[in-house]
């Protein structure tokens, strides 16, 4: 019997706001019952569970965000996606990490200062980029209204994005491998990194190599504004 994953959320009954996103390959009710027994620990999630019980005597609500996911890798990607959906909406989550095959992402220990290099001038608002970020399963520059390549000579109309991604998929490469790096992409990478996302999480969403992500983190953009 194949393993099927679900993505779920815990909701605080005091304000009906989501405070934790998780994934499970077991019956959701079984995972929920485990959560409500976790009131004795010191993680942000456990402290929140304890506060809810102490204040109201209630347990959190449990909702299924997505189910029927057929592999762990896809479930990891969807968990990160839902974490971003709520974070970009301003929700304060108690997730300290997202786990994929025993490796924990989103923890501060996975990233550190990276030397700044390069210098570009830019006058692009990040507002639209941020709002679009929460609706994408992975970064697709061709869906954005602007296209500002870091290197001259790359013209959007000359690129067959679908063909390039299909080739990358066939060859086992990350989907955006070889596609032009743009100012828009750099701005989003830097914003998410400054918000606490690890290089590993950025690799998954932007479908770029670690080397490319670190390169983009290091680019200096004049006039960038995170409004």
C-alpha cells in the first residue's frame, strides 16, 4: 500500500488563527491526538498549546489544507508552500523547522552571513513580487509583469521557458537551471533570506543551485525597498 501525505494546520480557538503547519503520512486524527499531548515541552508550538489549554481548557482546531500527496518530496514542497502562504499573509507561525528525510529546514543554524558582492541599481517595487510569491509552487519569472536580467542580452521573448524546464526535468536538473537571473528574482531571494528562509528552502522554491542562491543573496541592489 502506497504512503499518502496530508498537510494540516492547528488553529488557536481563542482567535481562530492558524499557528502551526505540519505534514503527516498517518491518519490525520492520529497526528492531531499526538499534538494535543505535547503541552509539557518548551518549543514555541508546545508553549502555545499549553497557553490555549490554560486559558480556555480547550484544544486547538485541526484542519486539513491538502491531502492525497503521494511522495515525501512533494509533501515537503507543499508544506513549505503552505508555510509561505500563511507567513506572507502576516500569520505568526510556531514552526521552528520543516523536516525532509531527517533534515530540518527553516532553522537559524542553517544560514549565516554571506559576503556581499556585485552592484546593481534597481527601481522595482517588491510589493507585487511578495504577493505573487505566495501563489506559486516554484518561481516562474515569465509570469511576472517585468523582466530585468542581471546580464545584458537576455530577452524574455527569445526564451522558451516550458521547453527549457522540460529539458532540465528530463536531465535531472533543477527546473530553472540555465534560465537568466533577474533583478526580480534577486529581490525575492534576498527578501525571503532576510525573513529567515534557509538556502535549502530557497533552492526548493526558486529551483536554483546552492551556488546560484548564494550568488543572488550576495548581490547589492540600489534602491530596493521592502514596503
